[in-house]
C-alpha cells in the first residue's frame, strides 16, 4: 500500500542520513565534544572490552588502530593515507638502522632520509603558501600564485611524534619495534592524534602488549579528567569566546582599554581551557582503555618566570623541543652566547611549528628573547635552575610572567598587527577603569566564568590531586551520574555550531 511504501521510504531516508553522518563531512569533524563521538565511542569501548583478554591482544591492537584511522578519516578525509605513509616510512627506516648495526654512516643516512621526508611533507602542507607569500612581498614571486593545499588537522602532532621514535632509535635509546601493528597503533592512537599530548614511543610502546588492566581507580580518575575537560572546553572556553573574547579581538577599537585588557585575559583563559581541556579528555579516555599518557599542563599561569611557564605549558611539546632540537643544536654544552642562540632558535622554530605566519615568528621570538633574558638574569643573581622566589617577590614574579605571556598571546591569537596595536593603544591611552561596573552588569555570565576559571586555576595543586583521589574511590554510579550531569550541562550551554579545538589548526 501507499502508506507502507511511505514508511519504507522514511526508514530508508533515515538510514541514509545515519550512513551520511558516518562518512567524511568537511564541515563536521569528529570531535570529543560532539554527540556523534559519544555514540561511536560507546560502541567502540564495548568492542574493546570484549577484546581485553591476553589471547586477543593482536586483534585488539588492530581494532583500536582501525578505529583511530576511521577517527582521522572523519576529520581529514582521504588524507588518512598520509598517516599510513608516515607510519610505513618511519617503521622501515628504523628497521634498516637496526640492520646497519655499528655502521653509523649508514644509520645516519636512514635517519636523514626519514627526517627529510617527515619535515618535507610538513613544510609542504604548512609552509608552502607562507613562503610564496613572503617571496611575493619582496617582489620575487607573483602574489596571485597560491596552492590549494588542505590544512591537515593534527599533522604537526603526529609528525613530531613519529620523529621522536626515529631519533630515539638512532640514538640507541630504544630498540625499534618489529611489529607494524604496534607502531601504527602508536602513531595513530586516536585520543592524542589530533592535538597531543605528543607521546614518546619508548614509554608508550611497552604498554601495548601488557594485559588490559583498568582498575576502579583508573576509571574514576579517567572520568574526572573527562568531566574537567568538558567543563574547561565547553563551559568556559567556548562560552567566553563566543560571547566576549571574539568580539574584542574582531574590533578592538570599538571597546575601551579596560574591555581590551579583559579581552586579553579572557583569551589567555580561553586558550588554556581549550587546549588543556582536550588534553584532559585524551588522558581520561586513555585511562579508560588502560593506558597512561603524560600530563600536558600544570597550572601554567602560576609560573614565576618564563622558564617556569615552559615547564608547565604544553609540556609534551616543550620537552620535545628540548630533547630533539635544543640538545641537537648543542644545548648548554657550549659557550654562553651559543647557548642563548640555541635557546632563541628553539623557540623561534617552536613558534613556526604552530603555524605559517609572521605572527608565530614574533610569538616564538618574544618567548626566545624572554627565556634568554631570564637565563642571563639568573646568572647575574647566582640562582640555579631550581630557584623559585618566595613571598611578595613570588607574587610579583607571577604577575609579571602572566602579563608577558598575555602580551605574546596578542600575536598567537592570529589577529593582524594593526589589531594588536589597536588593542595596546586602547589599553594604554583609553583605559576607563570606571567601566568595570558596566562590564560586570553587561556580561554577568562571562564575568562569573572568567573569575571562576582563574580562581580554579590558582587553587593549590593538592586540591586537584585530592579531587582525583576521591573520584578514584567514588562508587561507579556516582561517576556515571556526574558524567551525565556534565553532558547535560554542555548540551544546555553549547551554541548551535560545534566549536573546534584551537590547537587543531596547528
């Protein structure tokens, strides 16, 4: 009958809609803070649990790797093949280095070949148009020539992660794995694939073949990290960005100096909550799967120096730059001026790692100069690297460091030099502090979230550690209830469009 045919048509249409959602949609990436990811992850974790015995280890590794590749396909389309190519190049280059034995010249050739490929593909996708634009500005190239290159999500993260493996094998700090499955698992591990933390093969690969052990405490701590990640990203970062920070950065001249300064403070909080929120969720998801990955943030705005800041901010990148770039340049095993040069170049290249823009060159240079200045000042005062001021001097040092970092965020935010200059001009020439009451009354939710975010950030670290321990001992029903409440809260406050994580563009 016609009615029955209509029912079938609706069911088929509904089924096709579901299938379409499972395919790559450029405008709808698969993010941790989406309902589709929650649905797919619940199905994934059910299958993962069934494969958690020792007898199914190989199948479990293939299962997770396949899901990771699907996860990247949903975010990058057919470019997931590049991820496979990077995996194969590094896997076979490492094996060839092992076969070379004590022939260091041959080992170095394999290392250089892998690094040239890794850095070549990264430079091609991220920096080709930047280089063409720079040449055009000097009249050496036509300004109309640009390549239509995709901005591959996560490319900087999995490139650096793969590079750490090949360099560690070359330095004989680890033996290469002979399992392509294990290495593909490591490179593509979906919780960290798009925005870190950047894993080290020598600490992560040994976990793969161990029996899956997810204790009640690990479930609780993982749940705590996921809840905090959702809170930071969806409640604080997204809300203050949409309702205040973006407005200031888009048109700074329309707002007073006070509002511009609060906008800079808001961006500092937004960026931290966005990125550390992703890292928290990655750590929590990994714990649910029985894996331990390192922390990526330790309350960075509590830093009492720019050196201390880089011990607390994006720790997996800062330690990567130290171990594989700064030390390779000579580190501090050289003259003082060469050490300063190594430090500056490390931060300059670290800035370029974030993106192909003069903004990031300036951002990296600001941090490079500040780190060199801090090292020189420590030497003048006779302080060693473990020194931290106390009392009032510590408070002043934290305030000074925070504002130096905020100044650098003006360039990191990607606004034009004119916009950054306009913000600074408004702050120093048109401050109007009397507008604070109007701001609070006009932006009550933003004010509450910014105050709450910074208060939580500056609470003693032991409070957070105690909360993790309490969650690790909480009943399972309480864990589930708290997670459901957070998801409902996120649904209530989120906008009509999903806000991607800021670090996805790096």
